[in-house]
């Protein structure tokens, strides 16, 4: 009894609180603006952002008026519908909020609005914000420079520890990303980085060079985001410096930025696995979604017709022994399943740019062995189960029953082997051709595996059942 009570208490303690209804009740109440603001400030900005989706338009306007610009900007940083909510504000309020958002977030929003509105919004911003937006906007959306922030602390090389501390305190008034301090020379060329803890505990007589890490991860602003993530995601640094072509420090990627970028990259790969456009979302017009998906589906339709045509080549097999059609879907489904598994493993391995050709060859061999082993086990199992099913439940002769089940089991083993190889080799070839291997997946691999399975199954049925057994 006590054990059950303890489990219930632990469940209560570990349950994540949901404040959305509480916050919504506060917003919908008749509290004065000052009291409402004080109550809302008691909640995390992320919880308030989650509530915005539950509110009506007029209720959200109450939030816009009650919260100050700084708090509202912090709330919108967490919102997935930031674009919609910013669009509900007037131009002056939009410009004010955009000036307070992280610069990459502001740039992302400005790229989505019409050019006249974009120019009007930028004209209402302070000069320093304009410069930051102009800097990030100068990079292509796929370049890492478009995602960096200028919120960092930098000190000159050659100064003492006490002077570095004074620089830190002075710059921290505008930049709160202080866990790592970067060391630059007179030309802003990056020389290294200092951990805040090391700076705090260093003696005043300690040369700055003694606590400066000169071996530190960095990226160039013009590099493709996908390529950068492959290199830096294994580092656990609070921020990673972004350099220009002259090795001058232009900005940083915070740990939060890196986490968000990795999430976006995974989301993009997931969309590509399904044959979808990476940027397609909930609010995209139907016509545009159809335009993005239809060309890919037309390619798959052509491949599907090819598979059907191959099945037609074995029409005489079906005519002589219609029983084999019953187990076609079994072979096709299992081949598709193992092919997709091999594909997932291969894409995961190919995310590491350091994988050698020898390791890729080893991966092909390993997946082939895994596919063959699984195929043999399932082939033997299907041989016994299908044979007994046809003989006992369907009343077919034992020779015919186990001949068909042998053909099905053999086709299962061979098709699973070939599908494992295809699920590994195809994305490797795409990678070799500088094409994202994720597009070589999902529907494409499934269709290729269907083709492999059909040829294997009906080919074996034709050779074993008709030519050898004479059925």
C-alpha cells in the first residue's frame, strides 16, 4: 500500500505543470492592466507563448497592450506562430518588437514580408539594429552567417586580467552572452576564447594569453549551414565564433542557435524522407503544396507503372499458378521494411562528413549481412507457416503447399538481402553526386524495393514452380 502511495507521489512530483489554463484565465479576467501584468510576469515567457494559440484575436490584443515591449519580444521568441502575431501589431509596435528580438529572428521575419513593408519597418529601427540586420541580410538563407548573432563579448589581446574584467562589465550592458569571452587583435582577427570562470579566478598578474584557449571551434559566415552543423554539433561550447573570409570575428552561434538549427535540419530531412518540401508548413496554400508535391509524385507514378509493367511480364506465371499472388504483398512489404531500415542507418552514418570510403563499403557489407540473416530467419519461418496454412487450412496437396511456401521463403530472403543493399547503396551514390541522401529515401526506396521484390518473387516462382516442379 505504501509502495503504491509512494509511486503516486513520485508521479505527481515528476508531472510537468501546465499553466496555460491559469494564464488564459488571468488574461480573460477583469483585472486592471497593472495587476494583470504583474500576474503574467510570474510565469515563464514560454508558457505565455503557448497560451497565445488558445486566445482569440481580441484577447491577444489585451496581452500586447499589457506586456511591455521587452517581455512581449521574449514571449514571441518562443512562439511558433511569431509571424502571425507580429502581423497583428501596427508598424510602429512591430518595429519596436523586431528591434528587441534576436537579430536572426528579426531577419527571418523581415524576409517573409513584402519589400515596401520591410523597408518601412527597417526605417523605424535604431541605427545599430539596422546595421546588424543589414549584416545578417547580406548572407544567403542557407549560409550560417544569416543565423549568427552579434550578442557576444570581445576583448583586445595584450591587456591584463583587470582590464579584461572592466571590458566585460562595460560590454555586458548591451550583450548578455558572457559565458565565453573572445580575444581579438586590432583588426578584429580571432585569436582565441576565454571561459568566464577562468577570467574570474585568474590573478591580476596573470597574462591574458595563459587563460586563452587558442584551439577552439569556429565557422565561416559564408559556409552552408548543413556543412557547419556536421563539424560543430559534437562540441559542448556555449557559443561558436563566426568569421569572415579574413578571419575577423563577425558574430557567434549560441548553444540555443545550434540546437534550433539541428532541429530544423532534422525536420528538413524528415520532410524529404516523405518526399515533401522542407519548407512546407500548416498555413501554406493548397495550390502551392500541390505544386511542390505533384512533380515528385509524377516521378513515383512513372516508377510505379514500371513496377506494374514488370508484374505484367510474369502474367504467364500467374495464369499457371494463381496461388502465388496471395503472398506477393508479404514479400513486397518485408522488402520495403528492411530497405527503409537500412536507409535510416545509412543517412545517420552519412551525417558524419568524416566517414571514409572504406567505412562506407563496410556499411554496405554489414547491412547486406544483416538483411541476409533476417531474410533467412523469416524465410524459414514463412516456409513452415505458409506451407502448413496452404495444406491444413486451404486443403492443397502437401507438395504444392510446401513448394509455394519454399518459393515465398526463398524470395523473402533474397529480396530482403537486395533491399538492404539498395537502401544502403542508393543514398551513398546520391551523397557522392552531392545530392542530399534524404531525397533518396521514403517513396523512392520503397518503389525500388518493390521492383526488386517483384522480380525476385515472380522470377523464382517461374524457375522453381513452373520450370523445375512443373506446376
